[in-house]
């Protein structure tokens, strides 16, 4: 019984000690040294990538790659190994889609970096979608101007070259959304009601102007549980430790 109790305490204490680095899901471009290909599945907590494009190598140039946003793209604050998309001219498209291993649960927060420099051009679009089954809950888009929209509404973000961090905290019925502006100053926040749990996401690019600066990048995908989970683990570990101490004192 003593051994069982001590092992339980040890396990709980270990969980608390590592809780701040606990991740439900995580991935980044550095996990794809051999190349980012359709069906690849780096990191943890996600299903495999589904990559699509209509690159014909002559008139339409579209695809995906691992690259350095701070190089010729001129985007700051991102890893030298980040996910990137290209698609030009008009008519070209590229998508990178992925499902969560399991749908988000209440208390989970999904976040990632997204970096754009040049605007998409007159006929172009680049952005991302978060969906639950057939329901599209989030569509963030940069197309035709410096404006970045959230579900069709202007976020107020202007031009800039800093990486944005987008965060989506799910409470079981809504997203609490926060993001930092690419100008390094502004912020954006809103709430979006959801009728079912988010199951996946998609990054996209289409009809961009030519030039590396027009290519969008993203990185550091993660899903973390709510902080209250950590508090419960700490209380559990403390309670078990106190019980063990009282048993020793009585002997």
C-alpha cells in the first residue's frame, strides 16, 4: 500500500512539475528536415498534412515548402524553419490542411504564428480557416490590400512585417480570439459562437503577385489545456503528500 501511495504521489508531482510544458498538440517547421510532403505527420496531436496545389510548372506556380520568413520574405519574429506557401499568378492555389487528432475540448487553446509581408495583389488571397466538420467558424484573409479581415470584418490591422500570433480559446460553445498586429503595436480580439467542436484547420494562398515577399508563412502550431487543469493537478499532489505525512506521523 505504501509503495502504491508513494508511486501515486510521485506521478502527480511529476505531472505538476511538467505541466507548464504540457501540450495536447504541437508541431513546427523544424520537424520536417527531409521535406514537407503530402501525408507527412510531424509533431504530436495532429493527423497527417493534406497538401494540395495546381502547379503545372509552366503557367501556374503553386506549392508548399519549409523556409526562412526572415530571409527574402522580410518577416520578423519567426523561426528560420517555418511552413510556407506560394501560388502565382492568378488562377494558382495552394492549401495545407490538417485535422486535430481529436476535436478540441472545452478549455483547449489552439494557437500559431502567421506571417505576411506584401499584400496578396489585386486578385490574390492568403489566410487560414478553422472548421468543425462542415462548419467554417473562422476565416482570416488578406486579399487585394493591406486589410486583414476576420470572417469578412476588418481587423484594423495595417501594414507591417512582424509575425502575428493568433490564439483561439475554446470554452465548449465559443472561441475567444486574440491576435497581435503585424505592425508590432495593435491587437485584435473577438468572440465567435460555435455549435460544434473545431476539428481541423486549413492555410491557403491563391493568385498571389510574384515575389518571395508575397508568400505567407506559419509556424509553432500548438494546443494546450486550460490553466485550471494545472491547479487541479497541484492540489491533488499536495493532498496526497499531506495524507502520506499524516500516516507517517501516526506511526
